[in-house]
């Protein structure tokens, strides 16, 4: 799909879009995205439109749809919801129950969409879809504006580490393509997303039903809009990788095909490696050098995050599944106590003091969980909460291990900072979690050397400084008074480093 | 196994093959990760091998995942006895060439009762000779994990399938109660008798499969390429007419034409397409302008509404 396509939307479904794909050269990994919105926002229609206009739906599938629904909408298109809700129960009840994955591509890149149900009782499904996503598409109905649900979805997406948002202001045709309405919703959303720490935000006015600004631009009906279509925005989005940090290789298995060969197999979860590099094996701390990086095709001279490799070391060391091979400079955190955020996924919730299995990378170990806070989704505020975290709840917890655990903070590494909890009785997956920090001896989330710079209105700062907690640690703080303009400058200089 | 044997497997010098594009590389990495994880966490895995293009890719990825070691689990082929002749020949060649443990299972009850796609209808036949046969073979082998080549883009109910798809002791799939699957952290904990089906190709599309076959030079059953072949037209499908068990119905006659297959299953249930694509490049070019899905030629998907989900719940892949 080229950004200059000018096909008119009404004839979109007959454009032989796939023809250009024959020359396709994909210069990037697939973009994984999640779509959030309720049925009323037109989410199914939007995804259906994406699949239809990129020719991902074939004629026989459309014919099956037409046969099943027995009806078409006003534009002669099949009922897209039926295309998306694949399970018999979903069709019968007319609802989306579970995460479904969809695939489509343009000649620039391919896309994996996690299509998740919108209702609040499906927070867990949304978290599941969001766990692997690089970008979230949030839907808003132009007539209704930002709803609590949109804020809730954005909050969960940000929490799961998504740093790129597209706001799809849908059904813009039903408000007469009113620019002011679009701009108001876009402004409100931008403010909210910024408060969640998300800075890459694209707002797009569209009609998914008519195919306007989805794959094809709508210059006729919205001459005032000069931004990208949805597909343009998706093509330009970045795929996150963990190549910047230290080297991480969670060992999946040890390969010993013969006496002469011993290789450690796993997928690089961060950083890069080359023969000759010094590494440490955790948790033992043993040090060795990399001798070879073996793959099926050739002996490689480097490997980066995402590569599935076999690593050969220069000496006999004790390495087994669940260990992590890491760079000596910038190793991960090791310890018995960590702080984390998690989403409770099952009816039994997450109980304080219960011994769960925790799996992270290839490492599985026993852990107990102590809930501290729970996120109030309606307001985005954290409330004290020490009892069971019920299904769909998002909490801040303390993890206590019996044996050494190895983690990075989730914001540093989405792979080595993530974990699941497994119930020892049912063996079901009961929580998905993200490490925030290693807990120090003092019990606070106090990572050594880390500072937070706040810019506050003077009166609010006075109140905080008047508090007992602040007074008790006054000697650790540094305070400067300045004008709002000076503060803004400091933050704009610092922003790129955060 | 001595290392030198494995090393001779690399027929083409590495330099002759350009590196995979990042898209295929990412899919390959993900699949290898899944293979290794299952092999490490389960006691007795097996790989379902159906001889088709997806199975061929799956096998290639398994060999890559465990290189320089051997593929550490057997391949299981459920032979309905109604496969294309060329599929069986290809299967035996590959097993020998790559030094694989191949297990072939046929439902002897179904065979004794002479259950055929012609006499019993596609739904009943598939249930006995494929689904029931698969359950028999998995029970007999005591396998606790079975790799399959299913892709989420194939069919609506498969779009909801997990990468580790949990099965009860009697092989049932409960689509409403699947285990959540976050990040690439897979829960491999099961109780005795339970099992998982693992799908390393979940995120691949049909085009990805073909591009990968091209990039990696993976051998395929020749039926995927167009040739002049005999066929009969039946129920809107072109059925290959080379097996003596295919009896012509009144009004039918054997015709000849350039045809090929987009998927391979049991020959009486698998329709050919007209095509002049005799090379991989031509197959891909044809695919990229195709307007119907690959399973369109499969009779078993169409025999009833929600067909695939029903079969899957009962233990079909």
C-alpha cells in the first residue's frame, strides 16, 4: 500500500491491491498491534475493513460469511463481525469472548493484530493481547467522545509497555465530518496518553464502515485532515527490540549431540553477542568467554536480540535450563525479593501468601505474592489493597522467592522483565506480571542511584514537603525554586533521556 | 551420534543463500523457540507430520532448532490409506534422508470395516480415519506434547488457538477455557494424561510458508507444482484420477489438464486447481493474486457449519 493511493473508498473492495505484493520486499519484522474498543465503537468493522481492503479476506471466506449471515450491510459488504468471531459460542451470543489473531500485509510490512474483547470483565484478555503488542489502536465513537472505557484500555496498554498509540476517531461521518469534534477528542486523548507516559500518539478521523482513512485516504469528505491514514500510521510505526541493553540468553536446553560438542540453546532476550565476549552464567556467577555462535546455516560472527541461537563457551562450566547467560557489563538484577505489577487472570484471583510457580524466560521457580496496591481502573489511581486480587484486577505486589531470581525491570527489557504465575493445584496460568524493581534491604523501591525529578506547582510542593514521610527523608532530597518556563526547559532537555 | 554426520547435512555452502528477510527471520526465530521449549519441558513429544508444505516447513524448522543434534522426537504420520501416492513416496524418502524416527499409524478398526470417503461421507470418514486414528496413535505412544503445523490464518476457529493448546486426557479442546498466553512465556505444566498440541507456525500466513520454502530451498511433494495430470470433476472439485480405487460415477469421465494442489490431504477429498505454475516462483506469483483461500479445495471444511471447530474439539488437529 502506498501512501499516495487515491482510490475512492466506495470502490475500495475491487482494487486489486495484492498485485503490487508480488514485488514485496519486507524490510522489517511484523508489527504486532492490539485493537481496543467495544462493539459499539465499530471495532469489528474496522478490523474487517482492514482485512478486506488489504485483500486478506478471500472470496470463498466472504461467500461463507454471506451464507452464514444471510445479509449484507448497506455498502454490500459482508458482516465483518462474523468473520472475526470464529467460535460457535461467539456467533451464537454475538460477542467476542477470546483474543483472536489476524494477519494482513501491505507491500511495506506485515501485521499481526490481536483482536481483543472490549468489556471490563475481559481486562485479562486485553492484557494478554497487549503483552506482545508494539502499538495499540484505541477506538472512540466520534459522537460519544472519550469514554471511561477508552481511558481504561489506554491505561492497561501503557501498563503492559505499549509506547505507541493510534486513536481512531470512528464514525466521523455521523458528525458531518466536523473538524472541531475530531480535534476536541484528539486533544483530550493526547493529554490523557501523555499522563500515562506515552508520547507517540496519532489521532485519525475515520469511517471504518465507508473505508475512509483506513486504507484509503478521504480527501473529498475530510479535506481539512492532512495526517496519515490508519495503514500509513501502522506502516510507519516502530517495532520494539531489546538490542540496546546488556546481553541476555535464557538457556532453554543444553545440546550434547556428541562428546565433543556442548551448546546452550536459547533465544537472545537482550543485547548482542559475538565470539570472544566475556559472559557470566547466572545465578552461579561463573565467568566464561564465547567461543562460537552456532546456527543451522553457518557459524555466525554475531547474534542480536530475537535470534534463536546455540552458544558454545570456551571452557567446561555448569550450565542448565533456567540459567541465564549475560554480559559481564550490565548484568540483570538477582535476588530473592522483587516488586512487580500483575494482572489477575483467573476466577480464584491471586491470594496473598500462597506459593505459586513463577515462569520467566526458561526459568521456573516458587514464589509467594504479597499484594500492596490495586489500580482503580475508572480513575487510574492506585488504592491500598493487601487482600486477594480478584480476576481482572491489576495490582502492585511484592514477590518473595526461595531461590535466586533473575530479572530486568520490564521497562528496560520486556522479555526478561515479564513473568507468568501458575497455580500449583490447577496448573493453569493465573497471572501475568511485570517486574518494576528489586526490593532493597530497606523495603522501599529504592534502586541505587536512581532519582526522580518532579516539577510541581509551589503550593502542592509545600504540602508534600509538610508531610511526615518527606520530613523523615529530607536530607536525601534536593529542591530548587524556579519559574514554570525554566522548569519546562529542563524537562524538554531531559525528555529524550527518560 | 558423531558430529561429522550432521555437518555433512549442509549441502549448499552458506554464502550461496542470501540471509532471510527480517520478517521471515522473526517467524523462524519464534518457531525455533517454541520447538526448544516444548522439547525441554515435556517428557515425550512427537511431531505430527502430514507430508504437506506446512509439515515440510515444520520439519525444516525442527532440524534447525536442534542442530547440530538430531531431531529429538519421532514424526507421526496418520495414514488414512487414501493419501496421494506421491505423498507416501516423498515421506519415506525424507525420513531416510534426514535420519528421522517415523511412526506411521492407520486406524485398523476403520480399515477392517472398510470405511472410505466414498462410502461413508467425508465427515464420518474424517472422524474415524483421521481424528480417531490420531487419538489412538497419541495414546499408544504416550505422547504428552504433539507439534502440529496449523496456522491461525487458515480458519476462523484456529485464529483463537493458543501456541500451546491444552487437551484433556481424552484429547478434547475447550475453546472457551483456554489458558491465557502472555509474551512468549509458555505454560508447559500439565497433569498426568493431559497433553498439549504445540503450534510453532501459528503466526505464519500461507504466503510466508511459500516465501520461506523458496528462501530455504525446502523440498516438496511434486503435486504442489502444475503438471498435466488425469482428473475427474465431482461436486465442483477436480479429483486426481490415478488411484484404481476411484470409481467413476455415471456421466463422469477422466480428463487431462494442467493442474496442481494448494493443499494436500486425502486424494478423494482434495480438489486441484487449474494452473500453469510449474516452478516455485510461479506458484508464489499465482498465490499473490489469488482471490480464494487455500482451504477452499478441502471438502471437510465445508461439510457443516462451524466444521473445523467441532472437529478440533473432538481431537482433530
